[in-house]
């Protein structure tokens, strides 16, 4: 995302579709991954990604470079993901098993690696599911996306002490859950 120049952003805000496509090409994978980690559902993450880019397209003209473009996109992505999670949380729990069943593939030479990756992904998903949406957002931004406390504070629009508090509570919850239920020492 750092590769997106101010000129590209300004051209896109002026209606240059090619410039907007460049923004999409550079940042769509990033947006999808953040959304996926927050909602833990591939289908919802795809929908969120599309919603985020519609919001970016509609509001790009109001972006004033007061924060970094990446921080602005994080904020839109996290807020959209949280809103989606809240509106479909009950439905998504049931749909998760359906998504997994649809993705089942016949075994091949790399089956063991895929199974191990899938197990790790499922463990991560089950751990993240134990957190509140606010704690999950902080953990995803800090531990998976690597944002600093200050960046998380700006992205979520909360006090830095709130970030610290949510991260501490989330880590304690993850440790307790990992030891107690999964038997996995984090």
C-alpha cells in the first residue's frame, strides 16, 4: 500500500478509473485479509472487500491526506468488517461449516501440507472467535497486520490506552482458551 502515490490517489479522486484500478490492484489483497481475520468467513470477507472499495470510490474525493492512505483504508475496512460481523454473526456461524464443506478437495501429493495449514487456520479462527469483536480487531491489526499501538489507535479512533487494554485482555483470553480447551500452549 505504500506504493500508491499521492498523484495516483488524486487522479483517482478526480475520476480517473485507471488510477482507481491501480489502487484496487495494490490494496485489494490487503483489504481482503484484514476483513477475513475480523469476520472469519471468506464469503463475508469478499463482500466486505467490495463494500470497502465502493466506499473508497465514493469518498476518495474527501480524503485530505491528514493521515496516511493506508490508515484511512484500514479504518474503512475495520469499520465495515465490524458492522458486517454484527449484522450477520448468528448466520455466519452456521454458514462457516457449509463454506468448509464446499472447499473440500480430493487428496493429492500436497494433502498433508494443506491439512496442516487448514488445522492451523482453524485453530486461529477458533481462537479469534473467542474474542469480542473489539478485541479481535485490535489483535488482528497488531499481531497479524503488524500495526503499532499508535496506528491502531488512529485506525479505530480510540485512545491508545484503550488499545493497550483491549490487547492485554485479548491476549489473556487467548492464552486461557488455548491452554484450557485446545490443550495448546500459545
